[in-house]
C-alpha cells in the first residue's frame, strides 16, 4: 500500500510541476497586451496564473481536510481518547478565530481616491485573519524557543 501511495504522490508531484512551469511560461513569455481597469498593462495570462493558484490552494485544503478526517477516523478506532485529544487543536483554532473576529473593528475605511469601504463583515474578517496570524506567530515563536531550551538542556 505504501508503494502505491508513493507512486501516486510521485506522479502527482511531477504533473503539478509541469502545469506550474507551463503556466509560468505563459505568464512571463507571452506578452503584456491586456489593459486592466486602472489603465495599466498586465501580462496576457494573468487570469491563468491566478486560477492555478486558486486551484492549488483549494486542492491543498481539500487534501488536508480529507487526510485529517481519515487520520482522525483511524485514531478513533484504535484509541478514542487520544483521538478526541487530538481534536482539541481544531477546537482551539475555532476559539481563536471567534475571539479575534470579535476583536476586529467594523469601522469604515477610506481608500485611495476617497472611496469608502464599509462592508462590516469583511472588515471584521480581515481583522480576524490579521490578529489570528499574529497570535499564531507568537505561539510558533514561543514553541520554537521552548524547543531550543529543551534541546540545550539535553546536551
């Protein structure tokens, strides 16, 4: 079974690399013929590059969710208590997102040109993502420092 998964991932990896190289070649080598709404010229195949990024992002999210669900299901069958404990990370992430959403501001923002953006939900979601990123960066830094301290204590 491991051999099959290795072969599949091997071929998927090379297909992804080939698609990325083709789209990048189209993006950089075809030309700058398209004029956007701001009156600036942009590469002809900008939408192809953007759709590739969207597709790869959603594929990555889908594979991650499916793999996490499969791993949780297998762990639930073998050791239910440990499986529920591993579910705590997802619960803590949800709590973090709820807290940072409520911390976010919904005050209107004046953009360049004097346009006012006042979509209250999206303003709070933007703040939620920023605050969550800051909090997770701090947690990662603290975890790294604690790990380094542990490594040095062992030596």
